[in-house]
C-alpha cells in the first residue's frame, strides 16, 4: 500500500521531504573524495622522498590496486557483520587509518611507507564502497545521480586544494585527513543505524518474467569493459603527470586541479541532460580528447597544454564511472557490490597496467605508441556502441513499464474529475481499487479512524453510483 500512497500523494510537503537526502548524499561523497584523493596525494609526496619517480608511480598504483580488495570486502562484511559489530569495525578501521597516515608522514623507509599506504588504502576502499551504497539507499531514483556526483566531486577536490595550499606541514595535513576520516566513519555508522535497506529492483518473479536482472548484469559487464579501456588512457596520462611531479621536472602546482573540480561539476550537469541520454556520447568525445593529450606529451608538445586537457577530461571520467555504476546497481540483486564498482575497476586497471604505461611513456618508438593508441581507440569505440545500445534498450523498457503504471494514475485522475471526487476521496478510491487491504488497514495507512474512512467510502459510492468495491474496480478498469 505504501507504493500506492507514494504515487497518489503529490502535496508540496511530500515533495519537500524527498529533497532532504540530497544534502546527505553530497556530504558523504565529497568527504570520501577528499579523504581518498588527499591520502593519495600525501602518500605519493612521502614515497617520492625515498625513491625515484618510476618507483613512486608503482607505489601509487600498488595502493590503488589494494583499495580494490577493500571495495569488494565491504559487501561481504555488510552481509555478515551487523549492529554493534559493524559499528566497532568501522571505528577500529578509522583509528587504524589515522595511525597509517602518521606513519606515512615519517617516511622512515620505502618498505614501511609503502606498507602503511597499502593498509590505509585497503581501509579507504571499504569506506568508499560503503559510501556509494549508502548514497544509493538515500536516493529514490536516478534523476539527479550524475549531478549530485559532480557536485560532490567538485567539493572534494576543492577541499583537497585548500588542504594542500593552506597547510604546509605534513603532520598537520595528516591530522586534517584523520579528522575527516573519523567524521566519515561516524556518518556511515549513523546512516547504517537509521537506514532501512530499500527494495532497489523488482521482485524475483517480475525479474524472471521480463529478464531485467540478466539485462542489468550484461550492461554491467559492458560498462566494466568500457571503463577498463578508458582507464588505460587516463591512467597512463596520470602516470605521466606523477612522473613529472615526482622527478621535479615541472612544478605542476595546484591550479590545474581547479580545472579538475570544474570539469567534474560540468560533467554532472551535462550527463543528466535528457534523462542521461547522451552520457556515452559525451564520454566518448572526452576519451578522444584524452588520447590527443597523450599524443601531445609523447611528441614533446607543451606539457602545460597536455596537463590542462588531462584535468578537464579526468573530471568527466570520474563522474562517469561513479554515476554509471550507481545508476545500474539499483536494478541488481547486490547493489552494495556494484554501486562502488566504478572506482574498483578504475583502480584495478590502473594498478595492472602500471608497468606497461611507464614503459610506453619512456619508449622512443612512436610507431608502437600510435599502434597501441589506435587499438585502444577502436576497441573502446566498439564497446561504447554496444554499451550505449544495451543501456538505452534497458531504460526504455523501464520507462515503458513506468508509463503503464502512471496510466493507472491518469485513469484515477480522470475518474476524480468525472465524479467530482475530493483529493482525499481520490486517494481512498485509488487504494480501494489497487490493493486488497481491508478498511482497517487502509484507515491505518491514511492515519484516520475507520469511521472516517467509511464516510469517504460512502461518499465515493454515492458519487460514482457503484454499489460495492467490486463495482469500483470495474469502473476503474473500464475508464
């Protein structure tokens, strides 16, 4: 009956209540973005003081790779670890993260710094998976999912820029990150206590009938491949920037990261245009821009130009893989796994191709460079086409299903106008014909007494000329 009430009630107060979770969504995702990227920046800075540029890049990618395990571990813990145990585990993880941050700041040796970094990013991976799942729990649909992701990403980046520019002491920077990690842990604990796991997808019977469960998994597999291929390009570009930064060849500074924040915000609003219809096309164009960026750097072009292109593209990519996996995750049986899988794929591929991308960057064989880029371009183009078509077909079918459900609401409105039913009488009429609940159950759901409900029912019978509830159902079906 709650789903029927949701469709029937359209008051301003009800709509206002639905906007409340947006703030929580933005805070949760921006906190994680700041903590993860801030920890990555601090870790690379500390590790670069003990080893050369290439080793710094490898260490960075090892940390990203280990975070994948954390992303996958959270769904397991969330299934078997409940209540106080989950709270205790979250707080222990936060405290352990703080210890790792301060040990990293000591950069006593490469082995110790790397070990603390791996442990830190294992924990942050689990936190990230929890954040994306809880975000999905707060959102009723995908209407603003890219926009919220873009705003959160921008705020997280701006927080990192402020932390890096205003704080010039490593231990203070670690302290700020520690405070935000603890805050993130508390917010997740509160979200866990107050949330009720929503029914994201359809019932098992409906899924078996229309095949939506299988289709969503096919879309996920195509999306995994799409993101993995694009990560090969973006990760190689990121490695180039890291090498330049670690070797001190170019003083990159913080100003280009403002472009990263702005591009993330722009991506969020562009992706949500026309019900996210043009997401794949926009992302494909951005990928072409990033490939151009690699060519510019490889052929000794202006590094600043390549850097600007990279940061403008990277924001789009981050918002794309985050929002795209969250979008489809709600239609699967395990949304707690798939909601954060975009970051998982990105980090895993970045770690896997680390050695190859470094070899490519240092290679003087331009023919090999162009050949590899051409292969990536063709492969990505093919996967992008399949993904776009499959995604469109899936959501078109969902839209048709929603339209058929809304047509019932339109019939109800038509009957209300025809028989001059009041808003409350229309609501009662809808519950009488769309549910099999008894009068007492309906009265409890509407928070009125049974006697009051009976007066509404009598008024409906009198206005429509129906003699029974069956008569109302017949009238409704024939409308």
